[in-house]
């Protein structure tokens, strides 16, 4: 919200708010690993197959993709268990996983292209806005 959405909407935000939000994300990722993905759990709470909770949570974490690889890796790089779990969810739900995240990857690509041309991110009228979930 404070890093991408607020500036996009023309809202002001503070460096402190960004810092606090990033801290909360890191704490939340730690809880996911230590509580929801204990031991050798294949999916949340040790389930042998993905549940709606897995699908919902993976979609939330996938939103880090919008910030680009460097930022995503800064958040997820220390969370190997989450990365493995995300890959398992992706494989278990493929090709629907890719279809559901198509818009996300289009936005990421648009941000990278616009970032390299030093322009602020602007919404594209070419992107599909309807969810495929």
C-alpha cells in the first residue's frame, strides 16, 4: 500500500509508514514459516493437498512480484520454506496458477519497462482487469 498503491493513487505516505509495513510483512512471513509450514509440511498445516487457505495466501504473497525481483527476493530470500511451498502450490494448481496471476505478471512487466524509461507507473488500459479466479 505505502510503496506502490498510495503513490499510484496520488496519496501521500511517510518513510516511517513504509518501514513499519515492511517490518510487518517480514514478521508475517516468519509466522507463516514457524506456525503454518512447520516441519516438512507440503501445504499449510501439513495438509497433503492445497486448500483454499493455500490458494488465498499464495496469491497474497505473489503480489510481491509487482515490486520486481530485487524487492521480492529481499522479502522472500530468507524464507526458503515459503519459496518451496509456493512452488508446490504452483505445481499442484498449474496451469490455473499461471492464468490467475497473468495480470500480476503483466503489471510487473509494465513497471519494469516504465521504470527503465524513468517514467512513473501509470495504469494501462490494455491490461485485463477481471480476475480469473
